[in-house]
C-alpha cells in the first residue's frame, strides 16, 4: 500500500502566499455546482460526533472520484491524529491525497457555509475565496470557521480571501454555469430592504457574474439556505423540494399543533411559488420529496447534493435518511436525469440542520477530460498519500461590520458553551 502517514508538519511561521502582481482578489466568480470534475474538497471534523459522522465519511470516501484532493480541518493535534489513524486507508484510495490539518480550535461540521469557492479562467484556476462577515448570533465554532481560510492561506494551503461586509453563507448560494442563485433572505440578514443597490453591487462583486435572488417577491421562504430546497441540474433544469411529496413517505405520526400545521402549509405554499419562479426564468422544474420537521429545526432533503463529472458521465452524491421508499424515489429521479447515484448516509447528522453539500465543500473543479480506463490500475485501487499538518500558530484577524463599515478587529477570545454546538 503506497500510503505515507507523515509526522506532524508545522507550517512555517510568517510565510504566506502573496497573489501574483497582475492578479486581484476581485477577479473571479463563484464556482458552478453543476459542471466540471471535482479536484478538491474541504471538510471539518468534529471529534464530539465521531460516531454520527462515520457513515458520512465512509460513504463519501467510497463515492469520491479518483485523484481528488481532500483537506480535513481538525480542532487539535490529537483530533487530527485520530482522524488520520481511522481514515487513511479508505480516504487515500483511488490516488486521493489527504491533508489532515490541525487549526487549533473547535469548528462546526458545515465546511460550506463560511467559505464560498471562487474561480477564474473557466474553472481552471482558483480565485480568492469569499469569507462572509460574522452573524451576530454565531456560536463560537462558527466564528472559528471564519478564521480558517486565512490560516490556510498563510500556511500556503489555500488561496487568498475576498473581504466584504456582507453576511452570506455558502448554503444560501448555489450556481449553474449561467447564473448564481441566492436566497432573498440575504437582504434581511444584512439589514437591507429590497431593492437595495448597495447590496446588489456587493453581491455582484462577490458572484462575478449574473445572479438571481430566489424568493424576492415571496413573503415566506421555505428555509434559510437555498441549497436545501433547489438544485440546478445543468443549464435548463431545476429540482425543487416538495413537502407534499415527502409526506406520502413520512407522514407525521401525531396530531400537529395548530402553529406547526400552519407552518408546514406555508412551507409547501412557498416551495410551490419558488417552483413557479424558476419556471418563469425558463427552467424545466421537477419536484423532489422533502420532509420538514414540524418544529422547523431540520429537513430531510434530496436537494443538498454534490454533483461531479467523471470521464464524460455525471455522478451525484445524494443524502439518504434510512427511509428506503423515499430514498429510492429520490435516487430514481436523479437516475432519470442521467446521473450515477452514490448515496451518503446522513441519518446521524441531518437533525443538526444540514446534509451532503453542507458538509462537503467543493473548492476546486477542473474541466472533465475523458480518459481511457486502465483495468490494471482499477484493480490495484492505488493509494495516494496522507499528511498531517499544523497551522494552529497562525492567528488571523477577522472582519466585523460596525455601522455598515468594514473594520479590522483582533479576533476575540471566545469562551462558553453554546446550547447546540453542531446546529447549522
């Protein structure tokens, strides 16, 4: 087995990757979710929910393509070593290189939300990642998430960071090749009222291309992150969640309170209006089952997926919840669209408020090149290498929003324990 489990390598203090002189962090655009071969993904590991995450990582490492770079951020040296000891063999299969990185602080498992990948050169070269401004209601893990991209940059493990006053999480952004879709609740989250020219200018700067605010004319959005209820598939099709379809598979087992029942009615009405909105943009709309918890804390969704292109065919990493009939119906819907479906068991984590796309942040794609398969190579399932690295000595500063202006402030010492440290 060609796997090298390296000792801890501490990133050199004071070394940072400066952008090339002719490049600007402003250049680039948000990476599309629908096309290109996945070449790098980012994960956050949480030692406290190892058991719940194990099925996710198992299925993910079975489902990822050949040669994908996997970067896993861990809260401590011990946590990084534990991850390496558990996942070296499966993680490095199919010539995947894995970097397990100690960042020296607890993180949420939602690698997508505090890092939005951007690219330049038609998905050839990474551009500066967008890291949003902090939400005032963030738990300390999410504040820590905001710091990691600067730490990776200073450790020569990632691109530079595009700064902004804007609060916009990665789950509320999803894109095909033509446009970027952003939940219209971004206005409320930034204390703006639509239409707001300043907000639109800043969104345009970050997106780098055409964007559409989903639900701008809808009073009630079905969820706070758009990737939980819509999925662009190519350039002409959008999948929209349907709570009504979900109820045929998972009916509520008890009588709902009046407030809960009313909320679920509003959710379905909102989903139907989103579907109509997508049709008005010229998309073919198909519906996927979804189950919304009556309390509003969780959702079983098949929209929160990761799509890949490999040797000319399409693959989708789709969440499953241990509800065989509904899982099968969703897989069948993707299969009819030409996808090879690889399932990811999220039954242990979905009640925290997310699924596959929330956990797996695709930070780089390249053009898919069709290559002939080498039967001998496939049989060998050759391994890549695994490195254990440490960037915990890099202490960045973060951007906070003060009366609508950007201000650099030292990162505060965060203490205390939130009520639910894993909730999205």
